């Protein structure tokens, strides 16, 4: 007990002497964006239980430190960019995540000197002016399947539509069966039997056609798709001579029932990502079909666009 107490006393005395003679050291920490080296203001720095906050230059000096090896830890939170990842899009199931970064380094504190520590952290930010708009399914409404569209820079948007209304005959898989010609007034018995058989067969074929080519069936089997619903729903595409690329909901000022914005924390540029979205949308072809989340419709189109650009973190707006 006495020996232990003596050692503690000696350390305390040495520390006190060190303060008087200026033998303690310091750590000058600098926190930057790991992708572009831009200084990060407001990061919390911890060294040997002492704390500080970085200034506009991303720097802070923690002094009066005992010589020796020390951990330097930088932490920064962006609460406005707290986000989630989708488990399922519809119905929405998600996992929340905090927009927080941390970096650490080990430095050797030397008597009477300031050692520098550079810490690089991820910076969270929104993908500027890219919004995912979504309306929910309303079976009894005019937009039975809901609609999802993506707006870029407030001036252009993309969504996937059927080329024709599901009840439009242009969406039919084929023409309806033709009825047999009228029976001549002087037809014989054999002709009458043949005509009765053909009429009965036509009735069966017409019933089958109505079953397998009604609007509900077309929904599941699929019809020709159309970017922005230009053919039948009033959307715009510049390649068709319209002033810009715009989904009909965007043209009509629909703000959607829910809206999401992608969140980034990497080195990619906004314009490169927006360009990737445009390229994806304008190259997209195929059918439109609704098989819940397994068909090829506005939901899957938007999800595939995000996957194409490797965007998987979002926040509500």
C-alpha cells in the first residue's frame, strides 16, 4: 500500500513539475472530407478524455497532454441526413440509420511540442434536386395502381406507363373473333346445322377472348410500355418534340403522397448521377405489367433506376 501510494505521489509531482517547465505536449487535429480533402467544421475531437470542436478550417489544438501514445478520435453527425434503407418498398419496410462518421489515429505526444493528426471522415449530404415521388395504390380511385416518378432539377421527370389505357382495344392481344356470316334465306338444312355450329363456336371463342383479353388480364400479362405515358396520358419527351422530359403527374403539379431523397457519402458527383438516371430512363424499353412488385411498372422502373445508379440510402422530404 505504501509503495503504491509513493509511486502515485511521484507521478503527480512529476506532472506538476512538467506543467511548470512546459514539458507537456499538444495535438493539432485536422478533420477533412476523405474524398476531396475539404475541411470539416464542427467535428468533435477527443484526446485523452479532453474534447474540442474543429473550427472553419477543420482544426483544433488539444494541449496540456502528457507525453506518450494517445488515441485521437474525430466524430461528426449530420442529423438532417439521417436516413434509411428499404427492406421492401411496398409496403414500406425499412431500417433506420444515423448519418454519423468517425475516424481515429494514434499519435505520439512529445514534451513541449504539438504533433499533427489528420483524420478523414465520410461526409453525408443529399443528392441535390433529385426527388422520388410516390402515390399509393388506390384500387377504387382513378390511379388504381398508384404511380411513382422521379424528378430531377425540378424541371424534368421520368415514370413508366402502359402505352394505352388497359381498356383500350389498342392494348388488345389480338382482334376479337369474327362472327360467322349471316345465313342466306334459302339455306338448306345442312347449311343451317353448319351455321349453328359456327355460331356456337364463335360464342365460346368470344367468351374466351373476353376472359383472356380484358383489362384485368392485360394488367397481369402485360402490354406495351411507354416512358412518361406520352402516347395516351399526356406526358412529354423532348425526342418527340416536347419542351422537356416530364411525367404527367409532374406536369400537373402532383406532389405525391410520399417523397424521398437519396443520401450520399461518397465521392460521386451529382451531375454524373443525374446523367446516369437520364441515360437509364431514355434507354428503357419493354412492356408494362402489374404483378405487384414483380411486374414491369412504375414502381419497378424507379427501383431499377436507383439500383442502376447504386443509390440505396434515402430520407423522407
